[in-house]
C-alpha cells in the first residue's frame, strides 16, 4: 500500500461510516416526526376532548410542549409533522417494523444486562405504539418509491420540501430523482424551483435531460443530514453547531464582540448566530446585542463579499421580525448594522427602517460606533 492509497483508504472509510452515522440519526428522526403527525391527526379525529381545543389545538400544544421544556416544537414544526403524516400515511407499516425492531433490540439488551438506563422503561410504551399503529389501515401508494425505500433514502428535510407539492405524481417524480441522484436538500429545492418536472415533461429527449441534471446535481453529504435544525434539536445539540463559516468571517465575528465591548457605549452581548424562523425557513443573525442606553436590539450581519441589494433586504427582514416577535413595549425599534467586505473593500450600512427620522436616527448615531470606526476595524481584521 503506497501513501496515496493510505490517504484514500482513510478518506473513503471516514465518508462511508460518516454516512452510516448520519442515516442512524435520520431514520429515528423521520419516524419520530411521522409519529408526531399521526398523534395530532388521531387526536383531531378521535380525541375525547378534541372539541375543547378545536382550531387552537396546534397553538395550545406548542405552548404546553415548550412549557414542558421540549425544543423544536414550534407551531410551524408541528404543522409540518401533521402534513408529513397526511402526505405519507403509507409508511405506517415501515414505521411499525422499525419500532418493533428497536423494541426487540432494547429487550435483548435488558436480558443481557448490557444497558440498564431510564430508556428501558419506554419499551412497554413502544409496544403499545406498535400495536396501535398496526391497526391503522395501510393506504396503497400509487406512484413513487416504496415506503421502505422512502424511509431509507430520504432525510426528513427532504420530506419538508416534498410535502409542499400537492400533486402526488409530481411529488413521486422528485422522490425518485432525489433518491437516484442522492440530492442535497438545496439541490432538491433548486430543481423544484427550476421546474424540472415540467421541463422533463416537455422534453423530447427525457433520458438526456435527466442524465444532464443528475451529472450537475449537488450530492448529499453526511453533514447535510446532521446539520439541519430538525436533527440539531433531535440530538439536543447547540444550534451553533450547524453554522459553517469561513475563517475570515469567524475571526471578524469573534473579535467584533470584544471590539464593541471595548467601545464602552452600552453594548450588551446577547447571542451569536441567532436562529430565527420566518415562514418555514431558518435564518441566522451573526450577532445580536442589546443596547442598555438606547434600549433596543442591535443586529449585526456580516457578508464576506461586496454589497448586494439582497443584503439590505435580508437585514430589513430581520429587523421586522424583531419588531413583531421580540421587541417589548418599552423597547425602542431595533437597528441593524450590515458589514460587507471583499479583500479590503469595506462597506458599512446602518439600517434604521421604521424609525422616526427626526427623533431616533441622530440619537442612535451618537451612541453607535461611527462608520469610519467599523470600516477601520474590518480592514484591520482582513489584513
């Protein structure tokens, strides 16, 4: 074995086992979310006190679960779980087989006294779940992959995109193409938005178009499965773990916290890579401060590239989110600072959308670092 072969063997083994580890996370996550959807729909149809909750069921459930200390059970997510079950009821048999297998493994573990953990108490509960869902009639899937292949080849984040498609045939087409090409979630979204289904329907040479698309498609990596909001919450990890940044961006953000503190102008650090949910998309705000003198949130967004109009629109969306979802009655409106840089060219923009120009802007500019100070700091960090 030569050195290059050694490197290749290590890399191939890492990729293979990393993919297995990612699948080990994905399958129970998908099963869990399908079961949550099943529970909600079952309650809506047969719950003894369903009339008590009615249309407010999801909102009430969200509040109760959060009060119980559970993460990841937002109103949006609970609706996604519900829709997942309604779109894919046919995987019930695969779910029950998976749970049955996990129950047998757990029971065997108990008998061998290999593991005596609090999870052992869940085995009878899992048996009840299996018995219950086995009674559910299994619908026949008209198109697409078989239920077992769906669970094996698609991550839950893929399902989140697929359930947005109402047409069953169209959804099945993307299931097959996604599994065949091992598409990343971003690639699946890109192909849906580019009307791949419609284009291949109109194409005279469907095989040629399909081969071209699959050749150009971005493949799914193991980290793409693990580094999703659903997996992060499922594993109980810090959401920062799913944020990938360039070395330059990371260094600037790390030092920017200290830089603003040293200015002594009232900046109180609150969070970094603050995750917010708008519609069904997660976004990350690089830095969030609360200014104790101005009594407002200061949102900082860093782009290691030249300024684009979309950057201003993005930070404006963050500001509107904070005004509607976070701002307290005695707070002043939030402001945003957009830092853009590319190889020494620096642009600093203050976003003050929605502020009374005659009252607040001048006051804010006095308390905030000047554009010149920020530009000088960015240039220093780059060099």
